[in-house]
C-alpha cells in the first residue's frame, strides 16, 4: 500500500476510536513517506505528507491524553526542519517549502501548548472549586 492508503485507513480508525489500528496505519504511512526522503529529494508534496503523518500521530496521542508521545511527534519534524533550513541557502527554491512546513509545525505546536495550558487551567479551577465546597 502507499502512504495515502495508510493515512485513509488511519483516519477511518481514528474516527471510529480504534486507537491501536489508527496508530499502526499512521506509523506505516510515516514509514512509507520517509522512504521517499522528502527533505533530500526536495519534494514539497511529500514533505507536507511527512509532516501530516507526524501531526496525525500527535493528534492521536493527544486525544488519548498521551501528551509526551504527542509532543514527540510535534517536536521531531521541527528539529529536522530547523537543521535542514540552517543548511539550505535562502535562494534555493526548496527553501520556501521548508519554511512553510516549519511554520505549519510551529502552528501545530502552539495549538498543542494552548490546549495543554487550557487543560491545566481547567483542572486547577475544578480543584479550587472542590476545595471551597
């Protein structure tokens, strides 16, 4: 199967809350995309597919309150993209794709952090209200 098929199966499993199967399909999709070596071959479409696979896995783990695993799948592509951006001249045509992918990754990380901060704040408020009673 190709990575698109794995993602489709992963999405179906995710929506049906079949977490183990969703993780397996997303992992297979990521493995298939990584074989294409998106950064080395400078293919923007594959680069964003690679990033989406990481983000799908992060969303899957976040929905199960496995926050450290989710954070791993958000941080990993950013680290790789940051290193690659540092080694790519700004006049290289692929530089813009890398920059957009990095921005997309940062946005996902910011949303994750915001959700985590909201969860912490909600928990603290609930505990305070319980203590007042």
